[in-house]
C-alpha cells in the first residue's frame, strides 16, 4: 500500500532520474514519442512494485530492465515492415558534419533487432559491463558478447566503417 511518503519518494526518483532514463528509452526505441511511452509504462510498473523494491540503489537497473522487456515484447508484436536487400552497396559513406554522422548512427541503431539494440545501448551508451548486461537482459555473458559483436558488424556494414583490429 502506497503512502504519501512513498509517493513523494517515487516522485523525487522520477524527477532526478527521469531525463537519464528517457535517454535510455530513446536509444532503445529510436523515436522520441515511443521513448516517452516506453518510459511511462516502465515507471508505472515500477510504481506498482515500489514497496517490493528494497534496494533503492538498484532502481535504475530495475527500470532499465523493465524498459528492455517492454520494448522487446512490443517489438515481437509488430509485423515485419522492412525487408532485407539481397546485396549491400559498396559505396563508402562520407559525412560532412557530426550531425549527419549522428543521424546515420541513430538510423542504423533503429535498424537493429531489439535485443541487439538493447545490448549496444547498454554497452556503449550506459557503459555497462558484459556481466551487467547479461543480468539486465537475462542472457549469458557469451550471448552478450556474440550479440554485441554481431550488432557491431551490422552497424559497420550499414555505416561503411572498417572493422577495428582486435585488442590483445
């Protein structure tokens, strides 16, 4: 049962962490309006579970995991509206300004399947480690590594970026 104190605690959490969580939602969905809807749905679920969440330091992780789960569920319900091409063009892409690069990267991210996009967002935008990502997505560390690797290969192909040499 929610009290005025817990309601105020939840409001303060949303006020302080809302913008950062909205950025994660935007990276997961690729669209500002979808991001707002996703975050609102995740926060509604978090509010309902508020009394059961004892570790307040884990709230961001709880909300992120909720957003990932909701986004994957919604993604699975959508029909496939884009069809892959038989051949990719070999023309390198040249960018004039950083904003073009950012737009192209965002479009390439939006073209990734939900799990790949989530893994990339959590790894490179949220700077989470592979074990943390595995915990959030509910998959093994090996699956995280292969998913991130395949996603990066798709992004490189989409953006015509040469592969980086492996670090040892």
